[in-house]
């Protein structure tokens, strides 16, 4: 086998492993030594089952899993965080796709996140305006149409508010925002105050805001750049 073919094959293999949300999550597991994983919003567990991590906890008020899993809590994320005592290295937030709830999930997760842990938000890159309209959500879900919700506003707020927070947005599988915790990172206000403050800003944001803000985000769309981001951060 020629060397050219071997390097082409290797490049292709790593590109194939960088398409889906569980590929991105598994890269984080591998490169940041994750052993404790939490997923908020499981649905059928398609992602949960593919994340290769020693300890996994899932939360969903109405999980649709085919096989019951011992570490699945049939609760909303808010109810889960009230009873949780475990700590996590990686939290994947993919529950209720409303910006306030996602911000609440991030702030709650931070209280149980290892200082070198990570939080990932799904659906941060809606492909068109209709897929992020809050009011279209129930109808689109019923018709089995794509609906990302306005999760991008949560990431946009955190990006503006915490410039020291090390983050990127992987442009795969509807957009995966990856936030890296650090021992120096802390939130400034209570969860309620933070949400109230964010809501004031979000009231002025529309689709044009998204397109404009996205230009300043650290967008990543290949496996090698993502590996470098995780290794060098
Ligand atoms: C998009 S699906 C999750 C898909 C799954 N993460 C995957 O990748 O296969 C969203 C899930 O969030 C759940 N959900 C809705 N509200 C929630 C809440 N407040 N807390 C946690 N999960 C919630 C829904 O029941 C639904 O199963």
C-alpha cells in the first residue's frame, strides 16, 4: 500500500468520525480524559448509547429508550439538579431548546462540573430562520420537521458576557458549542439574576443578530482543528 493511499485513508477515517454529535462528544471523552458523562434530553438514547464513557447519567422527563438504562432519571433537568450530588466531567445539553432553559441548564451544570470539565450545547447553528422560531416549535416537532429552537441565544449571551470562557462552535450536526471550564472561571450572579439580565438582551435579538454574531464565534469544522482546540486549551 502506498504512503499516499495510507494518509488519504487515515484522513478520511478521521473525517468520517467527525460528523455526528457523538463523534464530537467521544473526541472530548478521549482527549480530555472524561470518565463521568451527563446527558440532558435523551429521547431514544441514540447519542447516549454511543458515547463511550465509563460512567453515564441521563435525564429526560419522557425518555423513549428501547432498553431501560439504570442511570436514567425520568425528571426534568431542573428537578434532577435539585436532587443530584454527583460530579461530572462532560455535560451534553440537549433537552428543552428554549434559551432561558438552556442557560439555566448551563448554570446548574457548572455547579457540578469538574474545573477541567466541559459543557456542550446542541443546536447552536440553525440553518434557517424558521428552525429557530420559538412559536413554530410545537408545530414543526409535530410534523417531524427540523427545529433547533433558540439555543444560539444562550451561546451568544455566554460568549459576550464571559470573554475569558474558552469555547468554540463545531459546525457539525446542527452546531455543537463546546465550553471548557477552568479553575478561574466563575459566574457573577445568581441563576435568576443572570436569566433576567439575559432576557433583556435577547428581547432585542433576531435572525440578523444571529448571522452577525456568528461571524465572531470560534467556528471549527475539521477534526484536526478541534483536536488542537481541546489539546491546547
Ligand atoms: C432533541 S431530543 C434529545 C435527543 C438526544 N440527545 C439525542 O441526541 O439522541 C430532546 C429531549 O429533551 C427532553 N426534554 C424536554 N424538556 C426537558 C427538560 N426540561 N429537561 C430534560 N429533558 C427535557 C424531551 O423529552 C426529548 O426527549
